[in-house]
C-alpha cells in the first residue's frame, strides 16, 4: 500500500508537485528495468521510488 508522503519528503523536494514529478520519473525508470537503490520487498514502483527518496538515494 502506498502511504501519503510526510512533511519531510515535501520539504526535501520543495513541494507536492516536484515530489510527484520525481517519484513518477523514478517509477518509470524502475518499470523499464532500472535497479532498485534500496532493499524493499514491494513490487510497487511508486512505493520503491518513495522509499529511495526517503532514504536520500535520489
């Protein structure tokens, strides 16, 4: 399940629009075969992208 981003992610990216853009682009890369940058057991590309961002990998 995808959770709504917390204030930390919004501050890190500069707002909801930029956050959405970053996550969408990264999810698209993952769907095309890019390697995950975090160890997570989710098949959902958006969840993976959010976790990568939260851990500072993006």
